[in-house]
C-alpha cells in the first residue's frame, strides 16, 4: 500500500429492524446511523467516513454495517445495538482499521462492544486492469544493466 492511506468507510443499513419503530417512528438502523454521525463528529479528525445504504440484506441480524476501504479486506458486522456505545466502538475500530495496511486489526485492540459481532470478512476489491498492468511493467530501477534481448 502507498504511504498515503485511504480512509475507512462505515456503511450503515438504514432499514435494519424495520418492524421495530421507536417513539419517534425511527427504525433501529436509522437510530444507529444517527448515533454514528454524532460519534464521528465528536471523534474529531479521524480517517473515517459514515455513509448509508437502503439495505445490506442482513435483515435477520440487524443492525448491520459494512466496513470498507480501498486496498483492504472488508467486514460485515451484525446484531449491533443502535446505541452511542456501539457507534463509538465502530468509529474507534474504523480508525484502527484505517491505520492498518491490509484491514487486519489485532483482536486485543478491538472495542469490547464489537467482539462477537463480525459476521463475515470479504476480500479486497481487485485493482482495475490498467493499474495491474502499470504495476507489472518494470521501471528503470528494475531493468538492470542487461540489454534488451529483443533488440
């Protein structure tokens, strides 16, 4: 990975727990999303973004969020409580994730509120073909002193 690290993105499901509305008519997914945005604002300058999607298809395991970033493995976390504690834990974990080269965060550093909530890990996205080709081309330092045998 390059010296410039990419940001982490938490993508929260807006419709999680659709059958359970609170007194204001919000579903748990909306509540968690609001808590995430508040926790992010309070966290200050962290390399984390919060986004939402209509549905993550984890309906029986709500609340659910995806954590992703360019060049890193991603994770789906489920059965999360729509609370400030969960939201802060997600922001803290995402900051650790963003600081990693490959998305691996040592278990001992995970916030307690997230342990037991990782549903799956998904591989990082493949690089676009043009980037792979450019990375595979040898540069001047790799050419060595041998002349081109095809000349």
